[in-house]
C-alpha cells in the first residue's frame, strides 16, 4: 500500500489534469457546451474532495479491502469523467 501522502498527491494530480482538460475544451474547442463543461468541472472538484476525505478515514481492520475498493471506485469515476469530456463536443 502506498502512503496516504502519495495517494493524496496522485488523486490531486489526476483531478487537476481532468479539470485542466475541461478548461481547455471549454475555451479552445469550438462547439463545446460551456454549461456542461462548467458542470463537469464542478463534478471533478467534488470527486477530488470525496476521495481525499476517503483516504483520511480508513476503516480499521479492513485496510487492504478498503483501499482495493478505493482504487476501483476512483478508476471507475475517472473513466466516467473522461468519457464525459469526450461527449462535450
């Protein structure tokens, strides 16, 4: 298991990259729905906050299963957000 500090950095990095991609699409890609892009950026920030708080509050005795589920949930959410970015056009 990685340290919590490194895991938080990873979540922040991924969230920042997705947020930046939303901004780039909103500003520079013609035909992008700006309202949907703004909603997507809000979802990215909510996701970041949710997963950072989940890292800080692990369940004692079930740490391995907790982080396994954490990684699955995070990957699923990131994939959904990336698909949503692709659908902005």
